[in-house]
């Protein structure tokens, strides 16, 4: 049972509504009453430092992981992290992707030594659960969850003012995160292959190139 309206202070009520707007899939998965109970407790324990909940409360997923009553839905914290990533992507600055000619200007043999500048809206969320499938099912059919258990890592980006959520291939999350940390293509590929024997460089590059998520290339200094 969630807190009754008579004992929820007006500021709590507005903050709970804001959290519900920011995490709509989590709300649909657990139901309105359960979500409001979680949100009330979260706000009471760690009040937001900013009045704009669209730019704070990214730790809501971490909080969900600590709730015993949510353990039957162990993926819920990761779904919240995915929803937080979607909001971060929607508020990140924009950038123009490299054109085909600009990409072609880097000789094939030089790619492995290049540093990639990735689109500033990119967010990566790793999970042991099928969070992209769960998110897609909840968006398409509220209260519905696919009965699968394959882990999925998500890549979130905003392109042409539209948020896109994609599954990354095996090892792809490690690869992208390393590129974001200024590893060269070769360094990122080698470490991704060590982290996941199923890593496929072509598949991971296809995600970035096919969705125009490379905005710059440079040689390491």
C-alpha cells in the first residue's frame, strides 16, 4: 500500500509525480501504488538537490536494487537505469556526424590507430537481464514483459531529435565504453574480445557507423 494522499506533503506529491513521469516503464511494470510507495521512500531518504528531476535522481535504479519487495523483479533497477539514460540522452548537446567522405578520408590501415569521438548523446547501460526487450514490451504494451532471460546491453542515443534504444552485440558495450574513454579502435577491440569471446568488431562498428554515431576521428597524441 502506498502512502495515502492525506499524509503525503504537497512537495512529496509533486516530486512523486515527477518521478512517475521520468520512469514510466518502471511504473507500468510494478503498478501505480507500488511505484508511488518506492518513490515516496526514495525521496524521503535522499531528497533531490535540484527541482528539475529530469536532470537528477539518476540513482533511483540503485535505490530500487535495495528494496526487498522488488527482488522478484531483479531487472527493475536496470530498467530504471535505462530510463535515466534516455533522459540524459534527451538533454545532451547535439553534434553533426562525420560524412561518408570524411570517414573515407581515413585510410583503412589507419583506423586501428584512431581515436573516435562519439556522439555526445550516447549512453551505455549494461545488464544481466533483457532490459531492451523488457523496455520495448512495456512501451508497446504496458504491464507486459517478455518471458526471456538473455542479457542485453543497451545503447541509447538521440538522433534528429529522436531517442533510439538499441541492443549492443556481445562485447559491444565494452567496446563503446572504451572508445568513449579515448581508447584507440585497436585497444578497444582487443579489450572487448578479452572481456567477451563472442565480440565481433564488424557488428559493433556497424552499430556506430550505421546510426551515424561517430562525430570525429583523430590520431592519438
